C-alpha cells in the first residue's frame, strides 16, 4: 500500500527499531491500528512494515478528522524522539507543503511548488511553532534542502548530522559533497574540519607594548607616534594622554 505524502514528512525508523517493533507485534499483536486517508497510509508506515516482517495481518482504520496534516505532526512528535535538526527539516517540508496547498495543490503528491521560493510568514511561523523550533532553524533547513545533495539531507533526516553541519558542507561543489559522503557521516565530518580549521590566534595589536625593564625607549617611541597621529582638535584624547603622563610622572617620582 502506498503512503500519503503527509506520512513521508517524517523519517522512517531504523531497521533495528523496526525489527524490535516487529518482534513486539509478533509476541503481542498490533496494538494501534494503521490509519488510512485518501486510500493511502496516513499514519503507521513503520507498523505496516513491522507487520509484514512478523507475518501479522495489519488492522486498518479510516481517518475521519478535518486536519490530516496536523494529525500526523501531533502523533509523530508525541511518539518519536527527534532532535532539533530533524524537526527543522520536517518543518521546512511542512511549510513548503502548506504553501502548495494554499495555492490549490492539496492533492498533488510531493508537489515542488514554492520549494525554493520565499515562504509566506504565516506558513513559516506556523510550521516552526508546530515543530517547536525557531524560524531561523527552519530557514537553515530550507537552505540545506536547496543546496545539499540527497545523501547529505538524508543524514540530517536520520539525526546523524546537524542542520548547521549540513549547511556548511552544502557550500562545497556537488562533486566534493559526493566525495565526502562516500565514507559516510565520518567522511562528512572530516570534510567539515578541513573547511573550518581551528581559529588562528589573534595578532598582537601593533601599538600594544609589553613593558619590560629595558624597553623604555620603545614605550617613548610608541607614545610619540600616537601623539603625532592625534588630531589637534581631539581634546578628549589629548586630555586622556595628559592624565596618563601625569600618572607616569607620579610613579617615577615615587621611585626616586
């Protein structure tokens, strides 16, 4: 049986997780029916697959509400433990899907309408609120979905890579992205380290003098250089320098 596009907004469980679910269904039966909407699976793709693996006949129920998309979002967020990046990817797809719906395309499967165009604020903010993320996270996810190859996007969908890391790697060429994914997640992380090396130490400002016993002349030369560059009309700086000179004179007199 085909799955509804609303169901496909969320990532499938891993093979290990479906295997455990299958074993539970084999031992205890299917506890929650698979929900059907428009002759497709709206909720229960994982349960359907687990039933097939366990050799158990699925039990179906028709969805009779008036907000199928909201139903899918609510049920999956309640059951699934998704990180912020996964939710951001879903929110970006939800906002794009809603934009297509409002344009009169609610029955077009996986419609790309508006996928890479600016989203109306209502769609964007509503999707972010529903998935409990910030609008900026949603925007990064949309950028990732626009620029990253499918392999990178799938890593984020599965929770193996963050949206921020995905956006960073998507700045590479398509060929470089593919090369990075050949070694899986570790290959992508390695490529990221090459692109974002550790921060280099900040150079010491040219006018900053480290005072030692024998560099009095250097301090004098630096001070004179500052005075020579000082605008005569800058009375505030001039007053500050005069106070500094007075302080230095006081220190020297105390040592005599």
